[in-house]
């Protein structure tokens, strides 16, 4: 509740603004540039899909926003994360604790291990409510039961007394969502919320998240590598590669007319997005994500890119805006290019 | 709100499962272990002697009850015989259990308190705190514990309090290492991160999220520590380093050790009492170890 007192006037100010966020890890072999000037904005009630392959920095972005990066090896080197215009990176740790789970919540990838096995589901949801809303034990438990009902757990009053091992994976993820939303946060970071679940349950969880978003206006940062999930849930998409955001735009633009060669590869890789003839192999992007130990003196994707030119290996591409609401970081779209969204090649 | 009936388990299994908390599940496994139940029975016997012994057999254990060196089962006045001064052995057994078991429990409590605090701080915070506390633990570990305890007791007066503190001070290192390992493992787990992301601070995370999950191995080791502490006290008594004014099983053995060939019963009966207690504690500890082992839980 403390954050909302500093809400600036003006509705067009984004709810959540991440800008120039850079994270470095000290390793034995040198400094790893895990995030490099990551930036995006999120408006109230909006969903931004953050996509990219494993190791590209999606989860690290989420942890950096929550200020949960393990501090001895890791370090937020630069950047800003503003929630309602309030700079989270500058808050004292005690203040930040009041933001976590209260104004900015997070759900994790593994519902099977994200609940403490020795407490009942109800106790665990009540815990976060007591932490932030200052309710007493009984009121907090009643609120927890309400939350379980809201996320579609049948017989919530009874199930609140169950232990996590009594719940299936899908139900645990519902419980996690209930816990994350118990204090009605402004924004929810969902880090691959359905990766560990089977396909039918995935669809249910997305339906639930969409429904809760409609009802509460909570903005969602959906971290995923599933283009199907993005198509279903997101309003906007940011594509990450090697710790950088290489392309950002509306979900239709990104899926229908991807600009960056990496995004084109990602979209082409997704089965079902494009009709594949029987017997035709799915496309893949050759190669793997480069080492993050060298700070990009060139385009990080150049080694795997079929359109790579000598320039790509010499200097990192600047960001450009090929169309309104779209950003791309690629030498194929230099700053001077007129608004032209045609795909290259 | 849409309901998703297919995601809920069938009602009857849910009802059967709902009543089963981790504690009950552990008791179910424990109950199946015959040795553990025997240990529990032995401990019950010891507890009975401790609580009711002096009431049922109100004889002064320091008083001279009969001739010295009375053999057991020969004189109804001293059923278990008398020692070299003519003190009643049965009276010693009946009263001495209190001191022995109290020292064992208190020393184990101190051991666990110091050990868990040191281990938890080291394992949770890591970095320089871990470095410092681990060095401290190693410093205590390299000291021979019996010798160190003897030094402590001789430095101060040999009262039961000092003996208890001395035992606690020399035996916490194993618990500290165990707690450190558990905290290091558990602090990385997803549910701890999830609660950290809910805005919990380090104290809450340590006490509420990590500690309850670290308890099973700590409880098992604590029971075994009770046994060791009892033996430790007996050892100190045997060396004449325990409180001579409080009757304990260890004191009886210590006092009669010079006459062990002339009156075997004066050392054997208190020795048996200690044996039964430590055996009971160990069997229960083993049973708890199984009871907390999730692989032995039936789903």
C-alpha cells in the first residue's frame, strides 16, 4: 500500500518501467554480462511476453526487478526499475521487502517445489497476507480461503487445510497464483508458470491468469519460451537474446512480421504456428547462445545469423524504431530506414 | 468462476489424504518399528523411575542403610545390596536417575541451541560469516572433548550446572555442521525463494521456512546427543569430576570404582540403569530417523 501513495498523476505513465538494466556476475573466468541494458514498459492490465531460449536472461530479468539476485557473485550494474514512478533499485532493503509480494509479485516455474512441505496451503497463503496486510491469523486464513476460491480450487475451505503433497501440479500452481495475488499486487511476474505442467493444465492456468487480469487489472510480465503461450496471453512481446532485448512490439506484429532474424527463427521454430507439411522437419536455429563473458562488441547473434554482414561482427547494432511501437536491434534496420516492416530476405 | 473438476483428485482419496499431516505420517512409520517401540518402552520405564522412584522408595541414598558390601537379594532392607559405605543401591538408582537424565537433557538442549544457531547462521548467510563460524567450529572440534570438559569442570566448581554447561560447550560442533549443511541445502530451494519473493526477511525465512524443514535430522541427532551426554556425565562422575552432593548413577559408579572386584553390584546396577536409558534413547532416535525418511512413507 505504501507504493501507491507516490503514484504520479497522468494515466499514460507506465505502471512498470524497466530501463537500461544491466546485471553482471563475477565468475572465475571474468565478468559475465548477464543482462545488458534491458528495457521495457508495462501498462496497467497489460501482459508483456518476455521470450527467448534458455540462458538468455529472462529469469535473471525477473530476479533483478525483484532485487533477488544473489549479491556476492551478482550485481545490478546499472539501470532503473520504476513501479508507479518509484525507483525500486534505490529503495532500502526493508522498503523493498514491503514491495515484494505486495505491489510486485512473482510466481515460479516449479509448482511442485514452490510450496513449503511442512505447512498447509492455507497457512502459506495466509502468511503472505499477514506479512503485508497486517491481518490477524483468522482473518488471514479466511482471506486465503477466498483466494483459493478465486483461483478455482473446489471446496476451498477444506482444501486450505491440506498439505502441498495433497495437491496436483496444476492445483499447486493455482495455489501459487493465489498466494502471489493475495495482496492484489500492481504487477505479477510469471516465470514460466506452466512449463512444468501438462498441456491441458497449461491452458487452464492461462485461462485463470487472463481472467484474474481482467478482474483485477494486474499487469503481467509473462516469461516463457512458448510462442503459443505468447500468442494466447500477451499484448506485447519482448524478445531477448544473450542478455539483450533484440526486438519488441505488439504480439501480432512480432508473430506475423518478425523483423530480427532471431525472432524469425523463434517464430519458425514453434510447431503449429506455421503450417508444416507432413514429413517436413521443424526449423531450428543453428548454433547456441554465445558466452556472456565477452561483452558484445558485435551483434551477439551474428555467428548464428544467415543475414550476417561484416558490419555485424564489428559493432553492436543500435536500437531502431522501424515502425511506431516497435523496436529492433539489428543492422538490417539502421536508424535511417523509413518505416518499412517488410521482412528481409 | 469456472471450476475444473478434472484437476481435483477424486473425493474419496482426497478425504483419506486430507487428515494426514507429515507428523501423523511419521508416527505411522515409527509405530511399525518394533525396536523403536521397545526404546520408547524403556524410556517410559526410566521416566517412571525418575518421577515416582523417590516417592515409592523413600530412602536416603546417602544414608547408611546396612552393613557395607551387603550382597544383593540377601537382605530385604537393601534389595539390591549396599556399597562400600553401606549405602542403599536401590535408593541410589531411584533418586540418581533425576540428576543423570536432567543433565543429559539439559546438556543436549544446550548442544542443540549452540549448534543450530552457529550452523544456521553459517549455512544461511555464507560468505565471511560462514568462514568465521566454520573456523570457530573447527577450533572446538580439534580439542579432545573429554579433556576439555574436564578442564572446564576443574576450572569452576564441580556442580551439576557447570557439568551440564561443560558437556554442552564441548559437544555442539557436530550439530553445528549438520545444521549448516541443512541450511545451505534448504536456503536454495524454490519455496524459500518463493517466500523471499513474497517479501519475507532473513529471520523469518530462517525460522519459518528453513528451520522446520531442517528439523528431522536435527531431532534425530538431538536424541542421540541425549544418550552421549548421559554417558559423558557418567564418565565425568567416574573420574570424580561431577557434583559429589547430588546422587546420580554416574556418581555411584565413580564412588565404587575402587571396590569393583569386591562389590560388583554397586557399579553394575547403576551401569545397567544408564545402559537402559541410553539404549532407549538410541532406539527412539533410530526410529525417528526412519519416521522422518520420506522414502519409507507410503503414499
